[in-house]
C-alpha cells in the first residue's frame, strides 16, 4: 500500500522512528524472572531480511515461527509483531495472537491469516484495527525497518477480549509474563523505485 508513496516523504521521516525501547519486550523487568524463550523461523535468521513473500511486495503470508524453552508454569502464549522503525510514537503492530496453547511449538506459514469466523487462533487487532497479519510495508526511502516477533509465556489471569489490542496485551504482559523471546527480521524499500533492498548486514540495536 505504501509502495507508491514518494520516496521524498520516507527520506524526510528518516530519523522519526518508534525505537526498540518502545517494543513490548522492553516493558519487562527483572521482576518477571529470567525466563527466555528461544524463538526462530525456518524462513529467516535473527536480524536478517524477511523474504519478499511475507511482505506487502509479495504474497503477504505470515512467516512460519518455531520456539522452545516455554516454562512449565505457563498457561498460555501470546505473540505480537511490532515495527520498531515505524514513523509513529508507538511501534506499528502487524499482528497479535493470544491464548496459544503452551504445548504448541510452532505457527505455520500463513497461519495468522485473516479475520475469518473459522479461525482457530485468538487473533487480536493490528494497528489498522483488523484481526489479521499486516505484512511489512515500509515507506520507500525510509531505510531499514526492524520487525520484532515477540513471544510471551503468561500465567493464568483475566481472559482476553475477543479482539485484544496492544494496550490490553501490554497490561497482561506486565501482570502475568514469566518468559519471553524475540526474533527480529528486517525489510527495506529502495528510494529509487520503491522496491526491496536486500541488505546482508545486520542491524545493531
């Protein structure tokens, strides 16, 4: 959707970014324990480019995810995908999934699909207020964007609403998180054409 935005707009906003410190993982402190979930993807490695098929320039599928080291005391898992480099005060939310069975160890490609009545996952609202996966779609010329896939192990607590947003999930994380894991993928559009720039280098936080 943003591929037709003039590159001059993205360049003008180059230094305006939400920041890594605004991600939900940054809200956890030592009181939540040292638990670390190992989160990965068969499609890309940490701090490397997300393949085009999982973005707005491709098919737009949600990427496959895998994890381990979930604490035995966890009653559910919750996932949020945020763009740390969106030109907004808070990171742009690309997906929220709650009430994942703690015995689950993966999400398949395209499993965070769309707001269908038969959807088995507990899909929350992205920043466009849709219960769906919002593919990476950075403005041309804005530079590399870092997309943080954050998985949280939660203890028992108040049930989520039918379509939780970022603030509801943030509250549950502050109150009930016992472990977390993060996987970061990058994506960029070249200012010359609005097309993908594939950068081999990692983005340092």
